[in-house]
């Protein structure tokens, strides 16, 4: 179950990776690279302007064992939140 | 006879194998995108280059190649869109994937003979191998593709 937008906006991410302007699968690869720089239990926020990313990241998180927290839609891009679990 | 014995035993590897016959950059872009995505999903990727694939990985060809497999009249339009969208060339995408995850690239020994090339003449190539070894590598992969 993902968090509400209000809850998401209160999160303090440990790392924000700005992948806006890169096309799929650029933001996904950026997330994979960045998650190792977040402490276990910490939060990664990915900014992406590619509409595929908000669907890819929940699938990625499930596959590799992290927790997808939710998405906030902003004008022209998405903010996607993932908690590192291992 | 049980053709799916590996699936039955549940021992397929988290691995994607791509057989690359084509040397056309549109297809190579597709290959690089899927390689990058598979690496992101923590999958191992193995790539086997055949005839035109080996040619396209030659160090003196890789950056010069502008060959498309279809819709050639749209080549310039596609090239300018790729540039506008800041999509890197396929070989840069592949380089980044190889630096980030487990990606092995093999060249077919027969194709290497046809082009008279050694491993050192080819970008990214880890080994020159035979088709039998490649069949063995493909046989335990969850995903197998041919381009």
C-alpha cells in the first residue's frame, strides 16, 4: 500500500536523484545506481520526466527487494519514493 | 519427453541472453535499452554477436555506423529526435550498463574469422566463443532474445 500524497510530501529523502530529461530506461538505471548510496531503511527520491518511470520503479523495487512508497505528480515530471530495505 | 525440465526444476538463472545478428543502429539501440533495463533489474546479461553484430562492434566501425534496418527515409528525423531527447548513442548506453552491472559480450568465432578480427579489434567484447557454448549459456536464461 503506497503512502498518501500528504505523507509523501512530509518525507525527508536521504538522497534525491534528478533524472529529468533522460529517457527510459535512464531514470531506472539512475535509481539502481543511487540506491546503494542510501542507508538501509533510508529513502531515495527519483525525479523523472519519463512517463514509464512511475510504472517501472514499483516493479523494480518489488523485484530487487525494496519498498515502493508512492508517486507525486508535478507539472511535467514525477517524484517517486522508494525505501531501501536491504 | 519433457522439454521444460529446467522450468520444472525452477533453476533458470536471473539472466537475459541476446543474440545479436543485426548491425543496424536502430536494433542496437533496442538491444542497449533492454540491456540497461535488465541490469537495473539486477539481471545478468550475456550478448552473443553474430555476423553483422560483430561488424558493428569493430572499433573502426562502431561510431561511424549509421545503418538502419527499416524506414531509412526517416533516419535523419530519428537522429535529430534522439539528439533533442538527449538519448545517448547505443554504445554509450551499453558502456554504462557494462560499468554498472554484470554484462558479458561474446563474439561468434566464425564471424570473427569472416571479418578477420581478434578480440582486441572489437569494442566491449570479453571473449570469442563458439555457437555450442552460446547454446549452453542460453539454455539456463530466463529471457532469450534474437535481434
